[in-house]
């Protein structure tokens, strides 16, 4: 679990304003044993989505239009 959370690919998300919510949702997903992996974590991911929308300026680099252009 800790190894997955230390991945450099998610470091920016973990250090962001919504980092605690990201860590909570991602940890739930990693631990999920639901037949539809992670579907039991939807409320946490929705909470994360709401946080990211509330701080949309901070997350502009994560938008689909930005990542598609790279």
C-alpha cells in the first residue's frame, strides 16, 4: 500500500489541496475487494471530484484537454 502511495506519478495529486481526499479514495480502491473493483469507493471519488472542481484552477493541468495536447 505505502509503495503505491509513494509512486512519483501521483506525487502532485497527493501534495495538492485535495491530496488527503485523493489518498483516501486511492487507498480505498487499492483495498477494494468488491467484484467491480473500486465501485465501493464511489462516494470517496465523488468527494475528491467535488474538491477538485472547487479548486479547478489548481487542477487545470489535469484536465482532459491539457493531457490530450501533451
